[in-house]
C-alpha cells in the first residue's frame, strides 16, 4: 500500500470515530408542527441540559400527538400549576423530546435558544426532555438508550465536554429532571469522556 493510501485510511478511521451517528429523529414536518411564532433568539450550543416533562408517561399516545399538544401549550399564554402565568412562547421550549417508547422528535429548531419558566438563561443550551415524572416514575430502557445516543451525537457535533452535561436543577430552583433521571447523568458524562 502506498503512503497516500495509508494516510487516507487513517483519515477515514479518525473521521468516523469523531463523528457520532445521528439517531433517528422525527422531524417537525413528521409530527406536523405549526410554524414558530414571532422572533427566536439565535445561539451557539455550549451545554447539554436534561429535563423531564413532569407529566405521567403515556404508552397509548403517539409521539406526534404529544408534540402537537406540547406545541399548542407552548405557543399560548397559559396559567401554570404554580399560579404563575407563562407567556406565549416562540415554540416548544425544548430541542428534542424522547417519548416513553424511546422515539425521538425534534422540538424547537436547535439554532434558537429554548424557553423556561424558571430562573436561568437557556441560551447556549441544547435542551433534551424525557417524557415522565422521574421523582416517582422510571425512565424506560428505550428512553435511556435514546438519551445516550442523543447526548453522544450532540456532544460530538457541538464539542460539548462531559462537565457541561447537566440537569435543569443544576441551574435553577426546580425538581427537574427528577431524581431517577438525574442519577443517570454521571454515566452520560462518561460516554462523552
Ligand atoms: Zn426542566
């Protein structure tokens, strides 16, 4: 083999190791998203932050319906359980949603910063939400596999180090993402290295 072929082989091998494979993601068109409303704030991803929906896992509802419902709630002004009123948001507050069956859907387009009802600035954060209320429920095996694949892919794509992969409650006064999900964070950081 010539030196050039050896060089080329090394480039290909290194390239494949650096780029993690993109998991199967249902696009916004795939769940028939409405358009975003108003102006989004553009940002650059530096962090990956994990959330739970804080709602009960539903195995009998398709992910497309869950996303449409979440978008409808997100884009209108509404009263929260806390008594606070949330404003109408640009779009779904999170960038990726992982349903109880492990299916992944695109939320807000990742080039736009997310939204929150809590006191932190989500600019620069890639926001992943898992369906469930993880102080009482458990993430399913399928959800955990999808979460690992997503974190691995996003971390490599945006060069996010393990120390910047955290849960919502590392930034704000909240129970999110629930203790049963939070305890998986060290393992997620290890995948990234
Ligand atoms: Zn959260």
